[in-house]
C-alpha cells in the first residue's frame, strides 16, 4: 500500500513520512494515556479516591498532549493530500507527456482520465479520512496488549495472538476482492470512455439511432459496470462480514477467558483486588477490540484505494521514450533514415520494412503511396512519435535518440491530421507554436494560414474561444489555426500531411501557398495528394506496403512509367468525377 | 425511476436529493432500521460486563452458571448485531447499484434527445462527469448515509437510555464531549460552504483539462517537449490544488478539534474525571462509574463515521442537483403519441426557415427550398455562409427558430426520430467511428443487419477488401487492430449510410480528406450509392457539383442565387465569380508535368 504511494509522491515523499511518524506517535500516546485508566479505575473501585485523583492528573496531561498532537496529525494528513492532488498529478502528466504516441489508445486514454481525476481524488482523501483511524486503530491495541499482560497474562496472550490472526484475515479478504475490484475499475473506465465518445460522436450516434443502435454500446457499458458493481458489492459484503467475525471471535475468546478467571475466583472467598483487576482487564479488552473493529471496517476502503494506486503504478510503469544523457543538437535541416523497420507493437506486423532515405536540407520531398503504405508512420518516426524497431532516424545528422526532446521539437514543425485545438482563444492556440510571439507575429501567421476572412467575421477576432477540441469551428477553420501554429514556429524542417490537412478548397489553397512560400527556405516533407504539390517537389518517394519502391525527380519517375505514373492516372480520374450520377458515368 | 418526463413534471418544491432517491427510499429506510437495531445489539456485551461486575462486587450470590449465561448472551447479541448491520449495508448497496444504473440510463436517454447544440457548447469531459462521476458521488448518499445514520442513531439512543437509567447526572457530564464535537463540526461545515462552489468548479475544470491534455498529446509532443504546451493541464492541476487547500484550510482546525474531542482517550478521560469527582462528593458508588467507562467511548466510532459521511454528503447533494438539472434539460420537441405522422414520399421543403445560434454569429434567414425526389441539390458558398447549418437542420440536429422543414409533406417535428433517420441518411465531413468492431460500426443504424448485408454495404462503399485484410476482418476493433486512414474512415461511414438505405441522402463533399487512391474509391462508392436518391450535397469544390439539378448559392445565411450551373454562370453573379476564382478548367493541365 505504501510502496506505490511513495512512488507516486516522488520528491514529496517526506510529507508522507512526516505524516506517518506523527500518526504513529499519536497512536502510541493515545494507547499510553488509555492505560492510565488501569490505576485510576483500580484505585477508584478500591475506594481510594485520592489515589485515583493523582493518577487522573497523569491521564489529563496525556489527553492534553494527545489533543495538540491530533491537530498536527490532521494538518500533516491534509499536506499529503495536497501533495497527491498537485505533485502526483503533475508527475503523472509529465510522465504521460513522454510516452510514445502508440500508447494513447482509446482504452488507455479512458483509464488515464479516470486515474487522474477520480483516482487521485480518492487517493488524496486517504491520509485524512482513512489512514489516521487505521493507524491509530492498529497501533493503540499494541499498547493495550502490554497493559493486559501486566493485569492478567492469559488475557494478554489471547489479545496478542489475536492480532496476527486478524492481520491474516484482513490480507485474505483483501486478496479475495482484488480481482473483482480490478474488473470493476476496468468496466468503470470503459463506461467513462463510452460517455466521452457519446458526447463527441453524438451527431453520428443520433442519426444512426434507428433501432436504438446509437445508445446501445453506451448502455451495454453501463450495464457491465452495474453487473461488476453488483459482484463487487457481494464480494465486499463477504469480506466485511469475515473481518468483523474474526474480531468478534477474539472478543468472545477474551470474554470466555475472563469468565473462566472469574469462576475460579468465585469458589473461594472473594479476593477484592483480583476482582478489580478482572474488571479493569475487561475494560481494557473493550478498548482493544473497538479500534480493531474500526480497522476491519476500513479494510474495504483500503482495498479499493489500493486498486486506484495499482492503476497509477501501471501507468507510471509504461516506459517513456528514453532521453539521452548528453543530448546533441541537430547540425542542419537534413533528414536520414537508415534501414528503418517499424511495428506498432511487438506482436504486430511491420508497417515499414528496411527503409533508407536521405533528404537534403532545404529540399522538398513528396511522399506518395496508397493508404496503409506507411507514409504517415514514416513522417511520425521523423518527429519521434515513437522509436523505430530497427535502424535509425537522423535529423540534422544526429540520431533522434541522441537528441533531447526540446531540440527535436524545435527543429520540426508539423502540419498533420491531428489538428487538436486547446480550449482558449485562437491566439492562444497559435501561440503554442511560439510562446514569446508578439501580437503582430500571431496576426501575420494567422493571415498566412488563410484565417483573415474568418477573423474578420468574428466579433472577437483572434480572441474568439475555440471550444474543446475546436468544437465551435468548422474542420477547415481548425485546420488553418493548426497551420498558423506550425508556421509561427519557424523550424528548419516542416512535415506536412497534405491529404488530411487540406480539408476543403480553401485549406487546399492555403497549403499550396504555404508550400510555395516555404520551398527552398525549409526542408519540406509532404505526404502529397495534389498533383500541383507533387509536381512542385524536388524529389518524389513512392511507398508501397512499407517499402520505398521508387524515388527520383517527378520528370524522371514519370518517364519510368512505374507506380508514380499510375498515381497520376488515378488523380486524373478523380478529377473527372461529378456528383450528379447521370453525368458521372458519362464522364468516367 | 420514472421517465424523464414525469421527473421533469414534478413540482420543484422538493429537494433534488429526495427527487433522485424517491424510487429507493423504502429500501434505504429498511436498511437504516436494520443497521440501527444491529448497532444496539452490539452494545449488549458491554452492558453484560457492567452487570456481572456489579453482581460480583455487590453480593456474593453470583454463580458460574450466571457468568456463562452473560457471556453467551453477550456473544450471541454481538453476532446478531454484526449480521444485521451487514444485511443493512448490503441492502443499501444493492439499492445504490439499482438507482445509479437507472439514473445513468435516464440521463443517456434524455441527452439523446436534446438539441445537438447542447453538446457543442459543452466539453465531453463535462458530459462524462455528469453521467459517471456525479452519479458516482451519489454513492456516499445512497449506499452509506442511511445505514450510517441508522447505526449512529441506534448506538447513541440505546447508550443514552442505558446511561441515563444508571445515573442521570453522570450521564449528562459523560456526553458533554459530543455536543462539543457538533459545535466544532457545524463550524467547519459553515466555513467550507462558501468554498464549495469553487471546489466543484475546480473539479469540472480539471476534468476538461485532462480530456484536453490526453487528446492534445500529439500537439504537446510536437511543441511542448519544452514543457510549456501542457501548461493548461499544469495550471488546472495547480488551480485545483489551490481550490482544495482553500476548501480544506478553514475545515482542518475545527475538524481536528472535533476529532480530538471525541477520541476515546478524551471521552474516557472525561468519564474518569467526573466519576472520581462524583465519587469524592459521595454522589456515586465507585462501581457505578464502570458502565460509563465501558459504554461512552463506544459512541465515538458511530459519530466519527457520521462525520465522514456528512463530509461526503455535501458533494452528493451538489451532484444530485446537477443530475436533476440534467434530467430536466429541454429536449427537442417530440410528437405526442398519436400525433406522429409518416412522411408521404421523400420531397423536402424548407419553408421560411430561419435559425439563430445562441452565441450570435452565423445563422440562416428565411430559406425557401424544394428538393424534388430523385434530384440532386448542391449547396455552395464561402465557409461560414451557413451550408453546414442547412444540412444539420435537415438532419434535425437543431430545430429552426422560425419556419418549418417538411419531409413528404410532414413537419420534421411531427416525425418520430427513428422514422426520420430511416428516411434521411448522411455522410458528413467529420467522420466519427466508435470504439467497437468494424461490423458494429457499419451496423450502427441497423444492429439487426446480417453479416451478408453488412458486407454488401461495405462492397458498395469500396471498403470490403480493406476490412477483410484486417487481422480479425469485420471483427477487428476500430482504434485497436483496425487503424484506418482518413479516406478509409470515410468509406466505412459511407457503408454505414448504405446499410441504412435512406431515400434521402445528405452529403458533405469532403473527398479532399482522402488520398488519391481513396478518392477514386470514395467517389465511385458515392456515385453508386447516390443513384436514384434525393441528394443534398454540401460542396466545397464547384466542379464536383456542376451537373447538379439545382445549385443553391448561400451567402451570409441567405439564398443568394439559385439555378443550374449554366443558368448561374450566365447570371454572372457570385457563383460565376467563385467559378472563375476556382480556376477549375485549368487545374488538371497545369499539374501534370510533361515528360
């Protein structure tokens, strides 16, 4: 339980240590103060009020110290909670930002969201609300066991033996519930993911809800969540009953032992001192049992919390892209791939096979090929979205694995299909490309990206909020903001996925203008779609099934009459298409 | 759980919590009762100890038999008590499981009928929070609150009765710490109340920040390797931590005092102090202190539990309020039962249709259009002219602010949603596949379709061969072992529409999103699919729609021009200008270099 917490807290771990030490100290002190009731009650029952009063002073002093101590424990517990909500969340964020892109599947993303929001919230509540009563509940009985030994050793022995028995029972019931708990958390995260999808894909889901199909998946996920929730309820009820029963059995044993002792005393003339000791021992027993019952009742909460901690640990355990110890800066705007092979997962087939390629600084390269031929993977490897399985990728003459993340990011600008916009204004989103950009620079980049007309239409201009993921703007508008963001960055290498960046005619024009302007100034690598782009390139690389099958100047490839020539043919066929079906057949 | 309609119709007099809990109130009360009786039974052994001690110290008539009897009764009531408490907890949890499930489904049903604009103005994280997390927060209310109150009340009531029966003066002073606890406790609650709102808002913000952070990772990786780009996430985390500290700071001091006050040490110390004093004053026999020393500290446990649960209760009440508000969200008008009409034919008319977005800006004004069955209508215009709004109104993502749209002579608002979407299909620019198998994605609108029908649809959409090549074919899961390119996504979404086989098709001409090979495939698919249907095309490139039966030129939300390609060119208006700008005649020749 503590180990993942320590890992999660990282540098903040002294806060936890401080808290635990204080809580244990408080619990010991409470236990010691409780044991002073033995002489107080003893003297009182024996009729010695004066003696009782003297001992009582010690009790009162202990109480006062406990009180102040408790206040400090409480504060220390809140400090741990804050460290989790702030430090640990930041740590997860930093870690996740370094993970390879391949990790971000819908499932992992859903799980991550659950862990950061709900999970961390639950973990942060632990010290103040759970650990304090559990620590006091576990430590106080230890002190009382010692006192019981002093009063009547058989009772002390039973109490002592009861502790490991209870510990085993707690561990056992925790082990029992673990799998159910994990299943529940998985289903909970799945359902959460479906809910996000429900909101994001609402238009499609609604229109295709003819037979209830649109909400069916979400409803199924909610149903699974309910079923595994039910299983968890039965499971945890069982555990609770088991734990409580073990405590009760210990209590029963103590009562029976006390009864045996009492019956032994009954026969002869009553030994008053012994009877008083017995009564005090029974009182101690009840003080020993009660905290244990508390601990048992917290077992379920502890178990579900450790489920949350496991989920965090799993995320922190995913290997980040390694950063070099002595990073080298790129030397120029060149790109080179040496015998690169790439698979998205060890058990998946290669999407690139033994690709070697050199792109000179300042040149323009067009990547051409059918969908699935590996164009996107190749471009993403250059930007180190992930590392190649084999071979090496060099940017500016340096292996990307020997470069720091910031060096590489500074060298490359991307205009890709993922034109995700952050909540904030249009200007904020453009500024991501160059945090220090002046208002004039941002406006210039926006104009270059063809946003002039949009900005003129919006009353707030550049300060217009974009909504989550740019939900308030059209696809083309979002894309142009992403282009402006990439343009303002002013990097030596520009990677463009034209196929998806050019959503509509206007974007197409922007992309074409951008490419024309940057040509010769920057190293351009374009996943090409437009004939005009292809013809503009210094060099064309044709990919097929993850292999480079042709490369050269447009003219040379056209004359070779290979795949590139075929591609041109297809483009011409596409251009001839018309929506009105009657005419379409005519034209084809 | 009633239908959302009846829930909405209920008077607003009652609090959101009682509205939300209505269906399971009976169970919760039974659960509370079980827990209360159980808690009382667990106190019996303590009274037993006091009783035996009194007998043994008082006279010598105590027999071994009597001792065993006391032990037996004590242990038996302890077990029975634990069983009852467990049964109560189980009952409450089952009720919770039931109500949260129903609430989630009710919200999902409700939200499937609100205008789509509701979703665009909200982050998806908010929607998730409402359906998942808010309802989860209710857990502490439904599953724990009632039983905890039952246990606490049971234990406290029985203890008080017992203690007062023993000695009323001693009883009063023994329980002094508990009013003290409540004093500190209410003070703490008051202090936190004012910060509650900020705290809940902070929760919402951090949820959005997480959704954004996770989805924006590609951007973060390309710009933010320096650590700046996930600044908004960092800020949200820090801001939330600040809100948390602000929320807890006024709480901590009072809470610590409250907790310290009813710690067993403090309670027992109080009992012994007053006990000694009363004995010294001669008000009490020494032995009579014993019941108080045994029973009073036992009150701490239930009270502490009560405190934890009330701490959560604030959150739960807030959540219940948000859940209830969500269930009351206005929905798109649905035809009353019996008022539903079936469209006669598939002619579409826009009659004086206007639409204003809440957030001002774009909209449509007084649109009049007729889409004759079997004809193709193209909508062109600059971006922002209202093309997408027009299409979305026809798909009833929103209702017009003024005027009406009819399908087969019937107002869209009089057509049942399911019927409407059997008549009108669409392929929009933004392709959304869901996290499910390819099969399920295509069968979205017709879950009952056979594999053969689905494969036929996929063939029509030119995507069958690609799907078969996937590791698990049609059973491959999108986003897992089915990774599609933009063009392929589009073809899957076409297959989805094909399977639905609607007489009217709304098409967002977005073929530019595809690569060369896909583009031919998509266009081929669309040509086949569109044949014989009423077609509304949102066009971005004029040359693709030049042969449409009618072309609508939108500008600034109004129909600027209308006619066929030749008519519009002859008019030398906006369309002619756009056509000239597009330079469509020459684009092909230019691009192809000579050998």
